[in-house]
C-alpha cells in the first residue's frame, strides 16, 4: 500500500491507471477509521482494480466554533487498518495544498443542502461538495462508496454527480453500529462514560419510531411527538432536529408516511452533536 500526499502525484497516477483501463474505487474519509469506514472499503474492494481511500480533515466543512482542531487524528492506526482491508493507496493531502493561498472557487448545491444539517451548519455542505469535487478530479474514481450514516450527505453528493455529469457511480453502505446500537462515528470518541450511555437514546428513538409504524401509526407528527417525549427523558440530550423526510429528495413529510420515509435525527449529548437515521 502506498501513501500519497502530493495532489499532482495522485492525479497523475490516477490518470495513468485510467489510461491503462483500470477501474478505480474511492472512499473519502476524514480518518479516525472505524468499522463504518472499513465497510465502505469492503463494498468496493472486489470490483476495483485500484482502491484509494482519502484521509483529509477538510477545514471548509467545519463552521466557526466547531470541532476542527479537536477532531480525532489517528493516522498510523488508519494506515494499518486500511492496509489490512485491501486499500491500495491512501491519499492524505495537506490542507494548504488543497486550499492554496488565493483559493476562491466554491461548488454549492442549493436545495437539499439548506435543510436539516445544512440549517444547523450553514456552510457545511458547500465545504463537502467542493472538497468532494476536488477529490473526484484528483482521484478519478469509477466507483465511490458513501455511508448511509450521513444520509443527507449522500443525497447532496448524488445530486452533485447527477447535476454536473460527473462520470462515477455511488454505492451506499448501510449504517454500522456498536453492539448496543450506537451508530459508529469518529465523534463518539468525545463522549465520556455517562454520555456514551445517554447517546443510546438516538438508536432507541429509531427503534421506537419503527415499532410505532409497525403497530399502525402513519402520522409523522404523532411519531415525532413520541420521540420528543423520549428525548426529554434524557437530561443531557438536546434535539437539533427530528424530521421525517423522503429518502431521495430529503423533502419533509409533514402529514403521513410514504414508502421512502426516512427518520432523521440530530441530537446534542451535552457538547457532542450526533446524527442517525432509519428508513421507516
Ligand atoms: P467521515 O470520516 O465521518 O467523513 O466519514 C467518511 C465516510 O464514512 C462517509 O461516507 C460516512 O457516511 C461513512 N461512515 C461514517 N460512519 C459510518 C457508519 N457508522 N456506518 C457506515 N458508514 C459510515
């Protein structure tokens, strides 16, 4: 496995592989790799001739006062885990090369990006869409795998690829959870012992919603009301949003459920903001 930090070297190599007719798989990450990330490697490892995983804590997708400085960085372990799972190249560019002095271009998606996480984190998706466009141009992937954990990010990036005719296909990997149901996330490392327990309220809320639906409830407000009560019962939990949306368009479903209803949660556990989702 090779580690590449130079943008020029990575791009030249990707273009060479493409000329040779090789199929390139790509997994964009911010590192601190866990089973969620590695499951995305598994999705592409067989069909890709060359598998590239990027590790880049992208400053432009963090808002002011967010956790850019604190974000966990575990490069050595990430290298070992990637190698063991079949990654061929780790691309780990430096921020000052990705955003050279005078960088002034931004790509933005202006519909799906404005709600849910985009409302609480106003420039977040502009940062995501711009960095992914750069990474796609540098790494030239045929296949990209993304996690359903970040369902809105999947919808936004699918829109980017479709709207701008970027020649790659997106595969979506299911949410990988800890044994007790908590969705794996690099940010779980911020939780102390008690917060870790309280964070289970997110997966419990998903289960509660599913059981309400299974017992015949199809009114979105009734489901949201019950979840509101559950979140209130955990003192350190503060809801950012609880919404039911169409899984493709992320349009809010204000009345009744449809076939594509996706429950989306963003909840603060004290100072740690966690997200999760489940198809209802
Ligand atoms: P991140 O490093 O948080 O930017 O995530 C990189 C990729 O891993 C994104 O496509 C995430 O959706 C995906 N991912 C993160 N957590 C999980 C998880 N628990 N299960 C599946 N995929 C995940």
